[in-house]
C-alpha cells in the first residue's frame, strides 16, 4: 500500500512499521506553537515519511507496528508525506 501512495490521496488507511523517529521540535503554526516529529514507516511495498503532531508523538516509537486511518498524502520538498488530520486515527496495530 505505501508504495502506491500519491500526492492528493485522501482517506488513506494502512498498517506500517515505524523504522525511524526523529526528535520532536517546536514550530509556529497559524494556530500557535506546536510540537512536531517526523517518522518513517514501511510495509512490504515501500516506505514513507509521516508527520506527527502534539499528542500523536508519544503514541509511537521505533519498532512499533501502527494502524493509520483517515490520513492524506502531500508532497513536501519533493518527497511524499503521510499526514494524519485531527479526525484521523493513529494507534498501535493489534497483531
């Protein structure tokens, strides 16, 4: 599934393995200051960057299998990115 992601896709549901998790950092958004963290997830078809915000950051760590629902795909600086909106879901996958 990850290998088939393309910018503009919406309502994306998938399961992937967190292969790396960067440091969280503070950014200023139009809604005020927030924390953000970049992770990379993969499945058998490929890997993709995933942006985590605020409370999402503490939900996962490297090596976790995660389930994502309701995500959308963008392109940032030439790379495909997966984004989870407030109404989306991020949780550890039940094996």
